[in-house]
């Protein structure tokens, strides 16, 4: 499916979300969008921000991806905790304190917002960070937003070859789970509203993430083996979110195999 066709499919949802935001007695200062790799959360966040601005709401998009720890910080974690923490993305590889400060500051002032250079696998220099704010609404997107820690017993059985062969003592997944139970839990508790893009299964994640990879310059693309290993880092939490978040998110958007929106479910407050 072309990017333009996929964008058109999002528009009814975008308009409904924008109407929901602007109808609130108090604008949701932090509107979160979660979903697995390739689910469309970045596109939805951008379109929603554009629609809010069109409706005279000061809004900006932020991505959890831009708050990754620096390469040097992840190398330190890889040495002191577990080698798998060199790969960005899982809980424990973001600067959650910086993220919380920026999200708070955006509602009150103009601030520099971090950007992460995925080509360099490192955070951009501060002078290159764009300036945003003050805004009424921050549309915050990220793959694991809203995820809760699993029960310790659930960590015992590996979900894929990566966990089986490279995390035999469960140190990596225990560290990641503890991060969800600590700083990430506190960050997620600040959300005024959470939308979850529910992918059909991990097969769809692999297909859609591979499509994203083809949009990158050839020099930066991962081959099939590398991409499969990369996705394996996120499989456990993705599968857990597919079990847990559909009934907990404020809005659960059920996606079909071709990115079509099959259903939107509004959940009552927990």
C-alpha cells in the first residue's frame, strides 16, 4: 500500500481524535500513542498534530525514540549489566528523566527537544535540537508507551532464540522488566489519554517493519537476518502489550493485516 493511501485511511480516526481532544473541558496536555514497530504511530501522531494546529490548538509531536540514551551510556550498560543493552529501544535504554522534564517544560516554555540520529546510533548534539513550545498539547508516540511489567514468573521461558541463546540467565529481560516497573511506570502515569494501535500479530510487525527498512538508503538497511534479530529484542513486550493494553488504553485501534482500521474501541476509565 502506498504511503498516501495509508494516510487517507487514518484521516477519519485523526478527525475523531482531534474532536475528542478539543471537546474536553481541559485539553489533554499529554496525549500518548503506542503501537508496535510499523504500526503507523508516527504517521498518526503527525497527522493528529497537524489537525489540532488547524483547529487553533498549539500542539507538537514528540517521539520516545528521540530520548534514547547516548551510545556511550548504552555501551556502559552493555559492560555493566548485559551486552544486549547496546541495542536501543527496550525499556532501560531511554533517558526517562530527560523525557519527563522536556514533556513538562513544553507546556510552559520554548525548549530544545532532543533528536536521535539513528544513522549514527547516537543522540544529536544539543545545538542541533529543534526548539518547540509553549504548547497546549504534546502528542507523544512510542512503541512501548503504557506497557506494564510482567510477573517475574513470566520471564522464565524465552520467547525467541535471542532470549534463549543470549539471555540464558534472564539478566537482560529482568533489567528491562524492572525499568518498566520503575521510571517508565511513573512516566506513563502522566498520560492524560492513551491510544493503542493493536497490530494483528508479530508476523504483521515483521512485514511492516521490513517495509519501513526499504524506505531507508541502501547503506543503512538491515538485511533479513539482522532485521529479524533486531525485532526479537521487542517481541516479548510487544506480545505482552497485545494481551494487556487492548482493555486498558483509552482507545484501542484494531488494525488488520493491510493496515486497515477494523475497529476502534473506547474503554471506560480504569
